[in-house]
C-alpha cells in the first residue's frame, strides 16, 4: 500500500528482525535519547530494542507489526500491536494495545503515523480486541494529541523502566464508539 510520498506500508516480514531492531534503536534514540544517562539508554537498547526481542514477535500470530518503507532510505517507521500488556487494574480479557509507534524524524508530520495507527486499530478490532489501550510518556504531548483524535483518554499512569530510570507513562484507553443515534419517529 503506497502513501502520498511514495512510502510503502506493509506487515513486517519474519526475516526483518535485524532491520526492525535497528530502526527501533534509531527512532528511540532520536526521540527520547536526550532523557537518559548513557548506561540506562544502553541497557534498554540492548534488551528491549534488540534482534532477540523482535525475532519472536515477528513469529507470534497474536502480534501485528507494520513497517513503512521508503524506496531509497529503507525502513522509516514501524508499529507493533497485540494483546494488552499494560498494568491496568482488572484488565479486560480481550484488551488490545498499540505497543510501539515510531517514525524517523525526517518523515514525521506527513500523515504516516496516522496511517500506521489506523491500520493497527482496524486489525486489533478485527482480531476481537476490545477495549484498546496505549501507553505514552507523560511528556509526549504530540503523540497524546494523535491518540486523542482516535478517542483515547487517560485512565491511569505507571512507571516505565529505561535501564534504572523510571519514566512516568500515561495509560490511555479508547472510548467505546458511540452507539448509533436512534431513528427519530415522525
Ligand atoms: C507520534 C508519531 C508516530 C506521529 O506520526 P506523524 O506521522 O508524525 O503524525 P501525523 O502526521 O500522522 O499527525 C497526526 C497528528 O498527531 C499530532 N502530532 C503528531 N506529532 C506531533 C508533534 N510532534 N507535535 C504536536 N502534535 C503532533 C498532531 O495532532 C497531528 O496532526 P496535525 O499535523 O494535523 O496537527 C511520530 O511523530 C513519531 O514517530 N514521533 C516520535 C516517536 C513517538 O513519539 N512515538 C509515540 C510513542 S507513544
């Protein structure tokens, strides 16, 4: 599927763990690298953003991973989604989660994040997940604005570890779609 600037958006392939891990490391550092001490950032990248972390996800049918590819620059963005793993009290059995959504800085604010998000939300719903959650750093106002457009609202907070640093993350849940208005009797 092509987007206006010629990006292809598609499901990630099982053999792409090295490319995906490399993109995940680059985009995390670009976005949040300034927040951490080098040792905390290094520990996080080595574990959570590694080939060993992504390879099993790419083979897990419960997890959906999409990538955006530029014909010249390779992979420029990705999204991962699946069953919700956030620490939500009394989490619903079928709760789903947008787990990661990251684009390279050079391709942001052109609608690509929206494109990836819309695809993943449709997929989660088709897989029978409800309600849908996302965790977002408390200081990430841009991403919070994007999720708000899709009906996500804050329902909690938790600490997200990056090495030994704990970041305050908001837990957002998508509001149920409004029921159709009843027909007005005439
Ligand atoms: C957040 C992100 C995925 C959004 O994707 P994108 O392609 O840049 O965003 P879109 O062009 O689809 O924009 C959709 C809306 O999101 C909001 N938004 C996105 N990034 C924003 C920013 N940096 N500042 C303010 N609003 C932002 C805006 O409301 C925007 O609509 P607008 O351009 O009409 O104002 C992308 O910017 C990104 O990868 N950022 C760095 C990583 C990150 O923060 N990921 C989220 C982790 S939870």
